[in-house]
C-alpha cells in the first residue's frame, strides 16, 4: 500500500496551545472507505497538488520542470530567503510560512509528504488527527505519520514516520483528497502512542456528540463502547495497557480541550474524579452547567465543590461571546458564579497554566478543601 521511494531526486491543522488554550483545524470533506461495500471506493494511485480540493501554496521543482520552467529558481529562492523548503523539491514562500500558525504549518508538511510519494499514502496517528480536527496538547510534530503494509517495526526517515501495524480496508477514508485512518482507528492509534493527558484531549473530542468536522458538517458519532471494544481487540500489542486506561477514562461529556486536560491531570494528581457538566437550575427557569462537580463527601468541610476551567476563548471568540463585549462577558460570568455559590457549595476556577500541571492543580484543589485519594 505504500511506496517508500520519493518522487523527487532522492532527498528529502488542532493543536492546543498551553499558553492560550486555542484549538485550530482546517476544512475537510469525508468520502467513503477503501473497498467498503456500499460506500465509494477510494483510489490509491498517484497524487499531485491538483488532487487537493482546496488551494495549496506548495510548489514542486519537478512540476515546474514538467511545464518548461526552471525548477532551480525555487532553490535559488531558498538561498535568497524567499522560499522555505518543506521537503526536497517542495517549497512554500517564506512570507507565507512566517505568517502561518502551527496548525497551518503542519498541514503544509502533511501535503508536502503526500506529494513526495509515488502512490497515495495513508495518514495516521498525529497526522490523521490533524486532518480529522482532533486536538492534541502542545505543538504539532515536524514529522508526518504514514502507514505502510508489512511486518517491520516503526521507523522514521526524511521527515516521515512509517507505521507497519495491520489495518483493514474499512479503516481508511478519504478527506479532501487525502487518505487517512478512520476516526476510530486514529483514536486507537493515539491511545497506544501518546502520553495520557494529550490523548485524553483527543479522545474526549472524538467521542463528543454530535461530532463536527472542522468545516462544521456532522460525521458519524463514535461511542465510548466502540472505542473500548476496538482497544480490546488489540490484544497484547505494545501500548495496549495505556490504550485501555485511556479508552476507559475518555468521556465525550468533556466540553473542551481545557476541561479534558484538567480532568486527566486531576486523575494523575491523585484527586477524586468529578462529575461532568452538572446542571443547576436558575430562578428564571434556565440552568447553569458546571465543568466539574465534587460530592460533599470529598470535601473536608462537607461542601459540594464546583470547578471551572477558564479558557481565553470564552472571553475572545465571537462564538462564545454571543455579541457581547468582553466587559459584558466578564460581568455575566460574575453573576453566574454568584448564582452558583451557596452556603453548602464552594467554587474554584483555574487557567491553562494550572490545567496542564498535575502538581499545581493538586495544590489548588487541596487548598480549597478537596481530599486527595492517594
């Protein structure tokens, strides 16, 4: 299914920023499964930049030479600081690269890796997560993850990490001209290979219902039971124990990446597990949902403890502000918190720098009276 030789001359977009909590991802359209009955079959022939249904700014020396232009102009542009080289023979303008965020840069790396292959590769692991719009904690890697048939072990070369685990045809789909592992298979692969806090961010998002692609269209939901069954089918392969723990812990009720990393680090900090998205009635007949709720038995003063992760996007993104100014959002949050506080309830809030640190999260929550479990 893969071709390890490049088409050149022989050489060789959602991450979550811990500083801002922002999650970004690109557009996508899903088509079929490879060879799956009743669905559109996906060709795995060669690919060039015209196969991408959205504009790409990548330039290949080979394509320029095929239409009679001088491909060496791109190499001279690299020397002059006008071009940025992604892989051998594939360039993007230096100003565009400098202006692009981490998500956009990783998408360009993915496109570049695909363009170097003689046959259409299958993106997997973190690269598939980027295409699906599954967030991960921290920055995207510089390497692109691809699948290949065969019995060899994983290896990395020329900016590409090759994975040789077996995969069924119906675990491959096409998104915007790119072949990727299905969302469920991508989640299983991440559960086997990524650290706990980061993979929980991705798995919670993958289980969220309804699941929306980055372009806003709805995709089939994946249940927690499906994820756990898929992990159980791994048997005793490498990473299966960590995958089992992550699959059992993942919860689609988690409302954001910040809530997911908080939840993971609450567990790692040895604190009791909270209930998620508990609703409290308002006098006007509505309800206030709270990110985390701990039963009074977990508190030294027998108080129900409410916890809230405060992400920057709540105060800056139009989709969360609902036409309000920042001052109005802050005031509404204060009014909401006053409603939630009661003689038998306490409340604590935290930001990204605390959410990503089990030590700081434990210190904060124990200071408010939460009893550690270990």
